C-alpha cells in the first residue's frame, strides 16, 4: 500500500520535473524586455524591508529599491506577493522573474538560484524580554535556551547548523515560525526565551512590542542581502549588478537606509 | 493606525476566497461525479485506477499537492496563480467528493438498478434517472462538510501568492504587529462564509428530502 | 389453438459449481396464468430473472413471442420492455411519486411526450385503484399500495407477459387481498402471467397450471385440480397441502 503511493508520487514528480526542464528557454532578460515588464516576488510581511501600509500598498526598503531598479531597466514593475518559503521555488520555476525579500546568500540556495551582488549588509540580533536573567555573552549561549526563529531564514540555518546539528542544542528547543511577528508574541508570553532575527526587523519589534529588548547584535550569518535571480541568467544578473553599483555610487541606497532603518 | 481600513483590506480578500471556492467546488464536483461513476460502474481496471487516484490524492497533505499541481498545471501553459490554485484545489477536492458520491451511490440499493433495468432502462439511463437523483440527496449532508473544508482550504492558495483573506491577515499582522486583530477578523469572515454555506445546504437538504410517513 | 408467448428450453443456471436449476422446459400460453411453487432456495426467483435477462443463464434458450431472446446480440433492454416484472419487495423508485414511478418508463424508455406519458400513467394507476394516490411518494403508501403501483409501473410498458416474484409475501396479511384482487382482475382481462406465489387460494382459483419446482428441476406440472387431488408424486401433494395450511393459517390468524 505504502509503496504504491510512493511510486505514484514519484511518477507525478517525474512528470513535473520533466515539464520544468523545458521552461528555461531564451534569456530571461530578453523575455523581460520583450514583455516590457518585470515580475518581482516578495513576501510583504517583513517590515521594514517589505510590508504593506494602511492603504494596502507595498512599501519598504526592498520595495522602493526595486522600483528604482525597474525604472532604470526601463520596464514596468509587477509585484507578486507570496509567502517567503514559496519565493525560491517560484524563481526556479519561472513563475516570477526575480525576488527581493531580504535574501541572504547561502550555498544551499545558490544551488537552486543565482544571486545579485549585495545591496545592503545587515546584522543578526537576539531579542529577549526585559526580565531575562540568563547568561548570554556569546551567540552560542543561545543553545541553553528555548529559541524562536522565522522558518527558512538564514538565522534558522545558522541555529540549525551551528547549534542543533553541532549537538549543542536539542531540536525540541528550537521553534520555527512562519512569520517573525508570531515569534515575537510567543516571546512576550514566555513560550520561548530568545528570538533570533535579522537586526533591522529586530529593531522594529522591540520598538513595537512592550517589554522586549535586544541582548546581542552582530554579523553571524546574515550579512549581505541580495536579489535572487534565476539560475544561469547571466545577462540579467549583469544588468541588475550594474544598476546596484550605480545606486550605491549615487548614495541612493544609503538614503533609503536612513529613511527606513533609523528610528 | 486606522483599524477600519485594515479590516477592510482583509475583508476585500473575501472576493478571492469566494471565487477560488466557486471554481474549486464545482470542478471537484464535476470530476468527483465522473470519477465516482467510473469507480462504481466502470469495471475492474477503472475501479482500480480510481481507487489509486483516491488514495494518492487523499494521502498527501493538500498544500503539497497544491505545489505539485501548481507547477504541473501551469508548467508550460501560463496560468495565473489564481487559476492554477483554484484548479489545483478543485482536483484535490475531486478525490474527496468522489468518495462522498461513491458512498452515496453505493447506499442506493442495487435493487433499484434491477427495478430500473426491469422496465427496459439501459444501465446509463438507470444511473442517470434512478441512481443519481437518489444518491444526490444522500450526498448533500456530507457534501456540506466538504464545501466547508474547501472554503477553508482555499486559504492554501496564499502559498502561490493569491491575496486572499488569510494572506492579507498575515500581511496586516506583520505590518501592524497586531496579530490578534488580524486573525480574528479573518476567522470571523471564514466562519460567516462557512455558516451561510451550511445553512443554504441544510435548506436544500430539507427541500429535497423525500416525503414519507413518520 | 394455444399461442405460446414464452417458451423456455433446457435452461440451466449455475453460480460457480452450485447448480441452481438445470434443463428447465416450460411454455406459457397467451392469456394463461401459470403459478410456480416450490421450497425456498430452489431457484424460483433466479428463474424469473433469467427469463427477463436480468441474470444470464448458463445454457438453454428462451423465446418470447416466437423470437429467441437468448440469441447472441439480441437487445436485452428491448426485451425487458415487453416482460413486466413485479418484485417481492416492490422496489419502487423511492424519489418519485406514484405517478412518476409509472410514468418514467414511458417518458425515458418509450420516449412518449410528457402529456401522453402522464395520461397513460394515470390510466394505469386507475387500473390498480390508486388514481387518488398519484402524488404520494412510496414512503407515504402502505405496502399493498406500493405493490399495486409497482404492478401499474410494469403494466404501463404494455408487456406481453407479466412475471410476479412472490408479490404478496412481504405484505402484512390484511394487505394481501388488495394485491391479489388486482392480479385476479388482470388474469381475467387476459394478461399472460407467470407467478411465483404461495397463495394457494389464488393458485387454485385463478391459475391455469401449477408448476412444482424442487431442487433445481420441475417435479410436476398440471392444472390445479389435478395437482391438488391426483398428483403423480406424493411429495407434490404434501408440499401443496403444507403451504396451503401454512398460509391459510396466517390469513385466518389476523
Ligand atoms: N448472485 C448469486 N450468487 C450466488 N448464489 C446465488 C445468487 N443468487 C441466488 N443464489 C443462490 O441460488 C439459490 C436460489 O435462489 P433463489 O432466490 O432463486 O431461490 P428462491 O426459490 O426464489 O427462494 P425463496 O423462496 O427463498 O425466494 C439460493 O441457494 C441462493 O443462495
Ligand atoms: Mg425468491
């Protein structure tokens, strides 16, 4: 019985993968220019990088940056919001042309998609409640507590690789959340002791949730953030990198950072 | 923060939820009806195929199927996430609806078929005029369950980027840091949709009930 | 000269290795009412189902009105329109009113126009005395009324022969009479009928011939007065009197 299901699933997946091989014909950049439109995916639930304002419009550091990039590519910009976990797959399958959603480089991801040059460098942060009385001097101290993290992020990868897989921390003590705000709530009520996230959203969280503070900040894993591009789309990558370099040189990105990251 | 606006933003996802449901449910019904007829009356090979279809489709979490089907359905044809999601959910639902209808078909006694054949009806005609109308009535109640499930499962298309109620609630939750408000609003909307649907189907069930002496 | 409507020749039916009946031969003449009797499990129901092709016999032939209906490729649905069947437990279509039960064969099989089908159905219901129950559902009718609707449903197709499979044995004793009355009237009107029943009163009064089936073959057949009083085999008489007493008692008990 079991075997039959697995077999059927394998067949379905086989068909699926066979279908996907044919997708990547012709250059993505050509396609974008021909359509005069670039479709960009983001997960608009990660302020201040990407979120929605009171009118339901997408705003944020990444959003504004991407709008400028599209303008300089001289194409219209079509936003496609989807959950963070779906973005890489969507780029891979050509459902979207690229994705900007506070992505950090990782080797695992690099096997599936390509990355632009970094457009910003961020830090990691550990958040605790004001009443936190444990010992926390180095990041590895997190292993002694119940830790929460947004699933699929590089912080998740760091905790998994450096603490859980290294045997310092039990898997049961690591809670993975779909979104970081869920984790913040659990931290407030004491279901977890520590929340690890990117430094920028961490700042937003401690300013909006009562009784939370950042106990440690540093560049562990996050570091540079990049735009995710389809695997092998060299001309598109070159174009995006060129624009990022220009924007950096012009001070556009620094101005954006001041607008969104200094509270 | 303007709470009213946010609630309105979440509520405007209802159109997607309703549309997805209105595509997925009838599609699932259509496929489920055909598949269940093949299952019950189709002979050994078709029965086997349908049984495998049912087991596979129901044995995998809907979200996994949604992903597989999304990329399969819109692999080469360029379907929007909305259509791909709706069709995928319809296919997922077809397996459940097939089982509901199959159960209803089997609960109409085989003797009804014999009586229909005895007045010269062909098998097809007997199925159409005698078996299905009776099975249909028995299927309404369990079908009402499936309708509720599809309404709620329609939220899964958020994973493909369709801005329905749940995804909007997530975005509001992230942007306002007020998850309770966002999810309570979403929950209430789902509840209303399911409630109204169930009442309508209850009404249909009562209207269609075959009169009998107590 | 009697005109044979139904001729059965060397009919044999098996379920796996289990021989239900073998080498059955019988002829039912136009206008006759023949009654089949026999112990439970001898294959009476199976025989009727074979005759209207609801079940396939393993060998043998059947002629209806001189045409061999067991010939390969013969249209079975067509045959069943001409062979009416009444079942022990009525088997009305539960979702249809009495009128629609009678009408559906006319409109969906015979393809009559709606008003024609309706008029004909009403006429058949009237024939079994149920015109006033036309818009009742089966669940709102007594067993006797349901069986009369079932008879009307079969009659509506204008069959050449009517098969009855213990039409009264699922009925409460006080409801048996109304169904037998309808059947008696039918017989008098000249309908050709083959009836499996244990109602010996009916058999003696109405039937032209009684066929005694036991252990898969016909033991004896003949006019009722012969079988009741001067049968060839003692066990025929024994069986006849046994069921007369059994069913007679049941009737007088109530
Ligand atoms: N579909 C079937 N498969 C196998 N055996 C069957 C089937 N239908 C009937 N039989 C068997 O055939 C035999 C004859 O059954 P049938 O119903 O024809 O008897 P009957 O004379 O009508 O009995 P009763 O008086 O109880 O109605 C029984 O032993 C029954 O178990
Ligand atoms: Mg019987």
